[in-house]
C-alpha cells in the first residue's frame, strides 16, 4: 500500500518534534577550573524555571579538587533545588584541574549559601544509572562541559550501556571543534585524553559538539546586580582577574543553551577524531558517524543578552 506524500511529511515533522521535546538534562561539569561552569548551571536552572528543560541531576567529573560537589550543591540550593542528585568521579586516576579559585570558599560556606554538601557525593556511575533508570525512553540529554571520563566508565558498564541506549537521545559535549588538531582542555588535558578514542568509538547515541563561546563575554553586565548570597556571582568574582568585573567567555553556557533551545542553532554533520598525539579535530561531511557540530544562528550581542538575562534572573523557587 502506498502512503500519501503528506503523511510522510507529517511523520517527519512529528519525529523532529519528538527529538527536540522538552529534554531531561543531566549536567556533567568540572566546575572550578573556570567560572563558565557556574554560569552554565545558572542558565540550566533558569531554563528549568521556564519549563524549557527538566533538570535531573549534576555530575562532578573531577577528583583533583574535592570541593566541586559542594559548589554544585550551593548553586542548586540557591535556585531552590537543593534536593537535586549529585554524583562525583571517584576513580583512581587524577582527573581535572587542582587549582582552587572559588570551589572551597563557596563549598565550605554553608551559612551563606544554605547548602548541605561540602566535599563529597555518591560515585558517578552509580548516580548516572540511578538517574537514567526512572526516565522515559529516548528522553535524556547528557551535557558535558568538562572531562567526559565518567561517560567512558558508564558506557563500559554493561547496565550503563543499555541504559544509555534506551534512555539517552543525545550527548552534548563542550569541546573545541576546529579542523586543526589540538590538545583540547576537556578532551585532551587534565588526564582525560587516553579515554576519548575509546569513548567516541563505542558511544551509542548521536553526539553534538559545541565549540562556540570564546568571544561571547558574559558575567559582567547583570550578574553583579544579583544578591551577595548568589554563589554564581561569587564564582565570577573570585575567578581569574575578577570575571564579575571583566566578564568571561561563555563556552559552557552555549552548550547548555543548545540543550534547552536547539532552535537557536544549526547542526553540521561530520566527525570528531583523535590522533596518536591525543589531539582532537573536526572534519566536515561525514554522514554516518552520528557526530554534529553546532553553530549558533544568533550574533554575538544577541547571545550575550540571552545568556546574561538567564544568568542574572532571580530563582523562581528560592
């Protein structure tokens, strides 16, 4: 039996709508190595407030600085989600940046930020599996803005791999997307590089790579007007040369903005690969890899305004 052409068109539109339905997001971060991780968490919480996403939990992907889980808990608590599950990398290999500009000052100040966790959270593979088990099929988006070592362990866990196949619709990874091989921060430095080829080879869902954000400067416009007990504001104040005054690139915010508002972006098919020097690079045109590079449709000023508004808007649940 032949199907009418309009029916195929309708089914295609429905499939696209399903693919981009309100995502259930697990956020995986190396928070502390830069302040844009904290900014990205603010964006995620506001997207959740606005019903653009459902925020399921936060994974801290580093063990080089033990206070990352506490910062995540402080930010979750500020936005009225202090009960949000948190997982933490506890592997034997040191992963991440040990420098501490804002993690310990925020994580240890429970009086100001009214949170519970300071320096520990459940093991991340167990937490990932717990978060995925109760979700509808093909509903979860995993966003990594740090070192995706946890995903390597998750996909090499038999139960974890089956949960990824059934529950995860896509992985959004913040990393460089240049065609020139580089030893990238998230995929190449801080102990992560040896995991990447194996992870990309066996990962079973589509992957969207986000490399934009260097010239999109945020954190210095409206964030300084937020209350003193805002841990995101404090992270920007303490990081580097005072990003609350001078602003900071928005790599991580772009990645989470794509997770919640994919209509603001286009996606180009290709492949991300790693060479023997453990450098990664992007090649356009490969159609069968399940790899896509995301590109914003909006200009720099428009993106800065959207991100700054989301980062500085007051919590709906606090």
